[in-house]
C-alpha cells in the first residue's frame, strides 16, 4: 500500500439542484487515479458517513487515490430534494466532473446499494471512468420504495465493458445471491463477483472482508504490482 496524506477536505460542489456537500480524502503525490464513492438510499438513513461507504473509501485511498464522497441532493447539507434516482444521476456526474477538473486523472467509481444503482448509470458510459465497483447492488427494489423502479433496472450494465467488481453479502436481503450471479454471468468481461459469507446488506461484522475484497481487486485490475 501507498502512504497517503490523511487530510480530509470539506467542500461543496455545484450541482443541477444546488450545492452538494462533499468530503475529499487526499491522495498521494504522483497518484494514478481519483475515485468517487456514493452512499446508500437517503430516505433510509444513507449519507456519505455510512460505514460501508467509509470502508470502501479507505480501500481505494490506501492505494494513494484521492477519494471523494458526497451527499446526494436533499441529504445533509446538500441542496435540493430527493428525486427518486433521476436527479441523483446528475449529482454523480457533477462529482465526476469535479474530480476530472481537479486532478486530470483516470477516474474510478464505487457505490453502495442505491448509490451503486444510481451511480453506475453515470459511470458506465463515461469514458473518463476506467473501472467500477458495485457494493451491495440491489437486485430487488427497497421494500418501501415504489417510485423508483427504473433505479433497480440494471440492463444498462450489458453495455459496460470496463472492469467491474461486485461485492455482496451472502445474506443480502436486497441482492439475492442467485439473482446477482445470473446478472454478473450475463455481463461482458472483465468482471468479478465476490460474495462474502455471513454478511448481510450492510456487511455488519464483515467490513474488513469487504475492504480486503476491494483492495485485492484493485491490485489485480487497476494497480498491478511490478
């Protein structure tokens, strides 16, 4: 791993619904990539401070990549209102635009749950994004969510030929193992699915395994050792 600057920068991005609250974990000098990590459903308590988001950030930051986390519109100090996964795609694009302008580096995307379903829509067709990570990808809608069916339709991934990592818990109530395995099998290479035994949707008690899975994949797919 690379020794990184541990500083955290608080900032606001400009989004289509107003200011977007964000935190940037600084990267190392001469780093090769910059990354963004998106949080789970804001109507169910999801924010940039979510534990899964934090550990995903730490995994990427351990390679020296600067990592941006932000609150979707209407969450925390971010302006606007929740838009059922539609405007949130624009929030992700605003974050990618900011990273590109700030660092001029190849970009990586990672998202958890709702953040994965929404963020992958922005990241997969974006040529600046070189690889994507979906954590706890919801293969079925959140139970109380009846207004966002499109968010959970993942057919667009059939056209995503960039490196893809999916990490889910074997006991994930929103991502049944059989459905995820069928989805990943249908996708173009390169791809990898890691199912963590004993883990639920929030990787309770299994966050270390989640982080290790991401780090191992980055070593293989993004930053191979010399």
